C-alpha cells in the first residue's frame, strides 16, 4: 500500500536524485536546530541533580551542534 503513495511522487518528480538530495538537505538543515534545542533544554530546564548534564557535556554538545551546522553548510556548498 505504501507504493501507491510513492508512485505519484516518482511520476511528478522528473529527477529522483534531486528528490533524494533535497531530502538530505532538509534533514541536515533541521538536525542542528533539534540538536541545539536539545542542548538548550537540557541545560536550562533540568534542575540540579543526577540527571542534569555537567558543564563539560554541555560544551561537548554545543561543539557537536556547531559541527552539524558546519556539515550542513558544506553540503549546501557542495551542491553548487
């Protein structure tokens, strides 16, 4: 039944490679946002206690979010 939904997309999109690249680009652009929001929420809303991440883990997570944003920029540059 899933193929019934996929067939119109394949008919309407002349280049399936463009569709895959667009989906990858969208995922790479949204991932740093989710990553950054996760770091923000963990740092701000978890009260002091055993579940709160330490300052070091917050820094490591922030560096990871920056690297994901850089990967997004590199992917966009590689397309053009």
